[in-house]
């Protein structure tokens, strides 16, 4: 039997593979499991033997191959030869050998993915909204972190499961439990997440935090790069509110905007509506145009920052 554990969440894929390993060890023993963590260094002869050789002492063998199908461009020379050999070898795999492929975001356009998807049983592992991340982490850390602190940490990490786990584990090195102050004092959003935090603050019209967070963003990058990121993220909310105004369903909005694992944004609560977001968006585009045409008072970053602050202030008021 051939299985493919795939989709967009590496943590869930690895957890399922670990669960299978534990169950297999209990029934058939550890010596009947082979895990290939990378196809980079393996030779075709070793790969072929791993896929086809029967066990003398057990009725089943489990082979786990991580990172195939490839997610994009081949990262090593000889990858094409390995993938061709691998797919040809699958026709000769005995029934008593279970093969499990682990692949995050494989390129579905490629022939090798299409062939494998026809002969393998596919199990997908994805997270498409905030509450799924929260549910997983609650089960894992319910003893050591309270609900509101956990949600805040997830928010700061952009609802990324693996980043959230990493931050929690680092905090637990110092103490047995995590408080709201631990999150506030130790967890800083990365640049991408800082942009999202800022957009959330902006759309919530929290005038006390907008300019503080803008200063924080400027410490990461130059003003124009920040402006572009703000516009790009704001555009998503603009389209969401427009489609809501047109009475499109959540599933229709997800498909139209290709939100996939960001579909939770559709139900994100804030204090702005389509018309006000549209006005803000147009003002930001005018700011960009005037900046490029040298129509602003100054091109100094301090003056440009002041222009942006005025736009945000009008939006809040």
C-alpha cells in the first residue's frame, strides 16, 4: 500500500507520520521501519532495495520518505533521476510493504505528482482558519498557558502553527507556565506578522496603538517597503468587504480570492466597512502617486511618515 500525507501543514503531517510509526512499532517492531528524511544523498540502488526488499522476520515493513513529491524546483543535482527511478520502482513494491510519502505543498502540475496521486491513498493535512491552530495548541499546552494568552501569541505569530509552537517551547524553558505578561514582554511579531497586526489595529480604529505600531514597523524596514506591504494586505480586506457587500458566501469568497489557509480573514472582526476601507485605500494610492510625481512637500522619510499618519488619522476619525 502506498500513502501520501500532504497539503500545507508540516507539523500535522509529521505528527501523523509519528503516530503511524508508534503504532507500527507496537505491532511489527522498530527494526521493520525505514525512514528516509532526505532523497538528497540516497543512491538509486539503496532506494530500490529499501522499497522492494521483504522482511525475513515480520509480515509487514514500513518505509517513510520525507520531502517527496518535491514542493517546487529541485534543490539538488540528480533529483530528476531519483524521482524517475522512484516512480518506476513503485510498480514493483510488494503488498506487504507500506510506503508513506510526506510532502508539504507539492507541485501538483508535475507528472510525478499526478502519477503518484493515482496510485496512492492521499491524506491531506491543512489548517484553514485561526480556531484550528488554537484547538491544536490548546490540546497540546492546556496545562501551561491560558486561553487569552494563547490566542494573543497565535495572533502575533500570524496564526502559524509551527512558529507558535516554537515560541511556546522557548518560553517553557524558563518556567512551567506562560502568562499574558510573558507574551507581552517576550513575543515580538516578525515583519510579516507586524504588518498584519498593524492592519488589524488600523481596521479596529485603535488610535492609541496605530502610530506606536507604525514606528515598530519602520524599525524593521524602509517606509516605502512598509507602505507597499500595508497596501497589499489592506487590498485583501477591501476585496473581502466588497464581496460581502455583494452577498457572496464565505466559500465563494475563499475561491474567488484564493484565500485557502487565510479564509479565517473573512470572519475577522473589526470596526471598518467596505466604503471606509475603499476611501483609505484610494488615499494610500494617491499618496503613492504624489510621492512618485514629487508633489509632496518633501521626500524626506520623516515627512512621508507624517503624510501617512495624517491619512490614518482621517480614517480613524
